[in-house]
């Protein structure tokens, strides 16, 4: 078997989700939900309590790009504490507590390039961020004053 054929087979198996650790590239969300994420000004985020129940949904500003949701939080917030504690399941409602809802997996990140892109996206989306308020900043993430969170939506069956 040629190297090209082997790579092609691996790619096809990975896309089909048959190789552990490889993520499917299929869209996790339907087109309507994606369109709403592109236009909504806020999402409501809930995290799981120790009891397994969902916490109260909190409104947050966000950036949606490349099938991922980025947001920031105070390190003292329940959502940040729960994610840092390993309870990384999140429930997101778009535009309001009763808006379209889906689940995802959250992780804390510190990639300065992404945080900088978040800040630019917030400037374009929120006029208060353009004025310098509540804008993601690399220095705040690096110093631990802000937690940057990446949410990957779960694949909808």
C-alpha cells in the first residue's frame, strides 16, 4: 500500500470518528443555531454543580468562530471554578434563558493569540468593549485576573 493510500484511509477513518482521539469534522450544531450564534449579543451559560444539577444560567458576552465559542469569566465565578475543578460540561442558551439550547465541553486556555483575537472580535461586536470595558486582554489572562474559556459544542445526534 502506498503512503498516499494509507493517509487517505486514516483520514477517512478519522472523519468517520472511528479512530479514538480524532474529532469528527461534522458540524455539531444545526445551521439555524449557528446563524443565531453569529448574530446574538449574549449567551447564557450553565455549569454542573457537585450534585450533578445545572447551575443558574449566567449571561455572558462571547465570540463564535470555527465551530467554537470563546468567552471569559472571573476566576471567582462559579463557572470558572467548576470548569477548573474538572466539571467541564456546559449548557448554553442563545440570546436568553429560554433561547435555543445545546450542551458542550469547556476548557480553560491561555493562548495569547486567541485572547487577542477575542478582544478584536469583542471590539467589533460590543460598543463597551470598543471603549475598553469588559474586553478580553492577554495581560489579564496571563496574570490570572481573567479566565479564558473555550467551549466545543457536543455533536447533536
